[in-house]
C-alpha cells in the first residue's frame, strides 16, 4: 500500500489534535517540521506517561518519522 501525501496530512492533523491534550511545548506541536517530529519521538513520554492516548500518539510519531 502506497502512502499518499493526504495520508501524511491526516496523521499530522490527528497528532496535532492529540498533542493539544498533552504536556508539549507550543512550539513543538507543528508536526509538519521534521525536527519537531524527531523531538516528539525523544521527549513525548517524559511528561505524558499517564496520558491515555500516549501509545496512539507515539504510533503516529513513528509513522511520520518513516514517511515525511
């Protein structure tokens, strides 16, 4: 299955919505910038260990890392 630009945009949008409910600095929520996605992959768990959607957000970050 080929990943389209639209698929990536949908994941970015969904992740951005999720990040609004998490402890993430405002400037790191722009998931269209690859350096922010890399930052999220390293730091998302630090302040959000108890967040019920952490695993979903982590999966989206990994998807974006692989497909941006």
